[in-house]
C-alpha cells in the first residue's frame, strides 16, 4: 500500500506516533513493570528514560516464581482464610506470617483486606483481575518475540497438586476455577505423573491449567527487555529518585530529582517503583494503602525432568523448573521494606519440595541453595494502580501488581501506553484508579 492509500485510521495512528515522538516520559523503576511500560511507550512513539536506584531487575522481578499465572482469578482476600489465619500467623515458618513487631503497622492494611472479603467486593475485584489476565499471555508472546527472546516464555501449562485433600474438596476447587472460565482439567495422580514423572507417588490428584506458562529465568527476561529498550534508543539512569517537583496542573514539565542534586525535566512521568512506590505517590498527592508481601525463594542447583510449574495445594508453595535449577518459591510475610531476609523462611521450602520431588532432591541440603527474598507490591483489593493521575495530565501510575506482576507486565503496559497517548483502552481502567481508596 502506498502512502496515499493509507486508511483514515492508519493516518490517525501515524499522526499520534509522530506527535508523541517529541514527548519524553520518565519511568521510575526498572523492574518488569517499568521495563515493559518503557518499551510499550517507545512503540507508541514517546522517547523514554528509565531511572532505577539499583539497576535492572533489582526488586521482586529478579527472583519471582516465573509463572504467567492467568489461572489466578481470585482475589487474595478470601473469607476461607479467616478460620486458618490465627494458626498461620502464630507459626513463624507458616505460609502466611506477620512479623510481631510489624503487626500494628500492618493493621490498617488488614482492615481494608477484611472489607475486600465481602462478596460484592470480591466479585468486583475478581472481574477486574480477569480483565487483566485475559490478554496477558498473548501480550507476552508479542513482547518476547519483539525482544528476540521467545525461549524465555514456555507455554506448557502448570499443575496444582493434592496429596491428602479429599476428592470432594478437589472437585470443589476444580469447579470454582471452571466456573470462573479458567481452562483446567481435573486429573488423577497417575495422570499427574504421566505429565511429570519426577513427582511423588503421594500425589493423588491434580488440576492441570492448560493455557498458562512460565519463564525459565525471570531476571534474564528483564535484562532482555532492557536490551530492547536501549536498542530502541531508551536511556537507563542509575540513581534514586528522591523528589518530584512541578507536579501541579498547568506546569510545563515534571522535575525528577535523583540523588542529591541531578534534575531531569520530563514531559510526563510514570511511577512504577513496585513496593517502593508509596512515598513517591504521596509526593504526587495520593495516600495509597500499599504494603509489601515479602516472598522467598530457594534456588536449588539440581536438574529435574519438570516441564512446568507445580504448585502444592496443601503446602502452599510452587516449584518452577528454571535454567539455574529448581526454584522453590512462595510464602507471604508482612514485615515491611527494611527488615532483613529470614533465612529459615527460605530454608523451610526444601522439606516440602523433597516431599514432592523425592528422587530429584534426595540428599539435597539448604546450603546448596541460593536464598532470596523479594517485595511483592500489594494493595488490599489485589488490584494494581494503573492509569492517569486525576490531579495532573503529566503523571501516571503502574504499581501494586501483587503476586501477578510478571503475569500482567506486558498487557498492563499496553494499557498504560494507550492511556498516556490518550487513546481508548482495551479494558475499562476504572477499577485500577489511584483515587479508589
Ligand atoms: C517469591 C515471589 C514469587 C513471585 N512469583 C510470581 C509469579 O510466579 N508470577 C507473577 O506474575 N508474579 C510473581 N511475583 C510477583 C512479581 O514478582 C511482582 O509483582 C513484580 O516483580 C513487580 O514488578 P515491579 O516492576 O512493579 O517491581 P520491582 O521488580 O520490585 O521493581 C521496582 C524497581 O523500582 C526501583 N525503585 C524503587 N524505588 C526507587 C526510587 N526511589 N528511585 C528509583 N528506583 C526505585 C527498585 O530498585 C526496583 O528495581 C512473585 C513475587 C515474589 C516475591
């Protein structure tokens, strides 16, 4: 097609890209969210600078479980937790823990979390989660293909396995996923082992989520995004954003202060600093109930025949086959951004993994593993903050992706690029507004 044969839609989109070309956007945070957004903005025609206090994949995006978990359609605020909660909280190595010194600090977040257990809120939040899930895998397929790293997205599905849970309960869980529109099969222990021969004979049932995927290296995935970002002309700055100025209505540009004195002037600003976004959002005029759910991994060097992530219903953790070995990940700990990693919480994943992979991990010790802790950025309704500031046409937000930041990164970045360009978005952005609290 020649230039004068362009449709009016093509012309409008070309005009939009060239008008965006003169507009620069500063993105705070080089985690998977900041990087995916940066590339989506470049594709929309903006020139983009990313600033990170430590560099690429320094936060939760480094060591997550690598699961593109679009089957997770239920908000975390589940009334079924209430009965189990006291026991969980009292066990320092349990899957859900509040550090005692952090209890009072976490209390306001928990009060909001409880409110989100109400049926109407849960239904609303679940619908908003599904809206993000629906195109997430497809968006990742596009993104890894553009970045030349399709080998970092594997579409083998995932398993949720059951050891002692009675079949009637397994069927209830199966039905809840199926009724929510998730592609899932209920399979026997033998069928589980036919898919994954390394798994234990103690597994009696499994749910096989057939349309999800995983990455064998979440950190490398971020580095490949960063390479693509730089290839497209993006600038990566290492430094801590300490202050934001000129943020009111009618200002010409936003001023982003890094460290003690370097100032970057920018036409637009996108805050995507994960669990660290709260004080910066406050500077921009919003008090958000952002907490961190600290999560752990123990990376074991053993190789297995696992093809896909395997989560345990009873043990509440996940095993993902990765390039560097077997990643054992999970647990939720409320303890803030400053408390150090608790080694025992990473180590306690190994006995659970040995029960599921007895032959692969026979003789394995925690000293062979690499312990890591990351800060999931979580809001009490399990929804991220996505969209424009209601107070300024220059400020935008993309943080709070909780347990699903890897899953949502590529699609939520498309939504943000549409928002920043002023286009109609693929999904209604109302549930994710920053002023919903
Ligand atoms: C154990 C564990 C397992 C997980 N498993 C999965 C999974 O299987 N699937 C899934 O979808 N999600 C998973 N997650 C969640 C996922 O990792 C996060 O939601 C996601 O990484 C968040 O990305 P982010 O870019 O918002 O934050 P981060 O990756 O934390 O990045 C934030 C960045 O902002 C930078 N920054 C902070 N403050 C400043 C500042 N003032 N100036 C400049 N830079 C700043 C930090 O240095 C950091 O690099 C898991 C998380 C954990 C902890």
